[in-house]
C-alpha cells in the first residue's frame, strides 16, 4: 500500500485515508470513522440512517460526500464514501457517542479560542508561539516565523488594495514570487521537502524564511510604488520582488558554497546544532581526561 493509500490508527482501530494531490487534502473513510466512534456492528446501516437525518436537518454533509476507491479487507479496491477533515469533524458533531465526546469538547474549545482571538489578535500570536515551542522549534526560528506572518499580511493588504481578493489569485502570485526567488514552484518546493498538507514555511530553515520575507516585502514595496491596475501588472511585480531575493540567494550560495533551498527544515538544523554541541562537550571532556 503506497503513501497515498494508508491507514491511520485510532486507539488500535484502523481508519482508511487517502491523499488527493489535486486538492491537497486528506480524505477519510466515513464508514471507518463511524465504526470507530459508534462501535456499531453495522456501520454502513448507521451511515445510511444518519444521512437521512442529516438531509432532513438541511445539512449538506451527506450530499457533498465524495467517493474514492479504497482497499477493503479482501485486498480489492472499492468506491467508498469519504470526507475531508472539515467534513469528518462535522460528522463527529452528529454522532451521539462517548467516543465522539472528546472531539466535541475540543471543537468547542477551539471555537472559543478563535472568538477570543478576533477580539484580541495578540492571543493568536501567543497560541502560535506555544504551538511552535511544543513542536520543538527554537525561539529564534519562531520569532522569525511570526515576522513572516506580519510581512505576509502587509503583502495581502497591498494586493487587496490593488483589487485582488480571490484566494486562487493569491496562490498564483505567491507561486510567482516563490519561483522567482527559490527557483521552484510551491508544488516543487513542497515535493523537495516531502510535504503534503504541511505548511511550507513551517518547514523552512532560517535562511529560507529570511529570503522568502525579503521577496514578499520587496514585492509589497514595488507594488506600493507602481500602483498596479491589473492582475497581470501584479504578476510582473511579484516576479520582480521574487527576483530581488533570488539574486540575493545566489550571492549567498556563492559565499557558502552550498545550496540554500534544500530538503532540510528548521528542525533538521536544530538536530544538527544539538549534535554539534554534544560533540563539543565530549571533546572538552576528553581534553580534561
């Protein structure tokens, strides 16, 4: 079974999942999730009854569910009802079960946090800091990462001012900037780092983050000066801003004698630094002996 057709364990129970590259989303088997949460001996019948109830309530969950071929217990692949993460979390809310209760409590907590953050945006930065620390990132890297959020916000505000507000257009312009400074599209960059749904910036080294910030900050300033009237104008500006950082990357690479855009991420650098520090301590101890 390849990495796109895998199994996730939920307290020793299997839930089939599949990665859909075109959508950049994980899809989960609805039947498997229901079987885990309800401990029903006939999850298919449970889902059939639940779909009727959801339709009566006006929910689009059952209607919008997709089907993908997933491997069954007999080793063959059959079309199976699936849902992406948002749909599965909505499904959990509709299942009265003790196994579903922890998820419902978590959803309520997250909802409360987001409401509080709209009233006090600083809370969002505090939460991000704690999350990154828990994941093992250094404080220096985290401060850098949080700065990228500020730079990105300034850029999207400038794009809004230029009349660009579609997420798809943001993605195109971001891709142009990334390609211009790194030499790779966002998709190619994520492939290099072996990423799927993970955030690309969360997997950049300090230098990669700095160059990405330079590219976006430069794009913002050029856009403010040139005041683009069309989307194509903004595309050209995105390439200009990215190229400035791209030239800087090439200069740094000449000085270092190595590439900056690699499969490494911030955590890899931390591991290497830790190993280096351990070796220094060991060598000191040997000299003392």
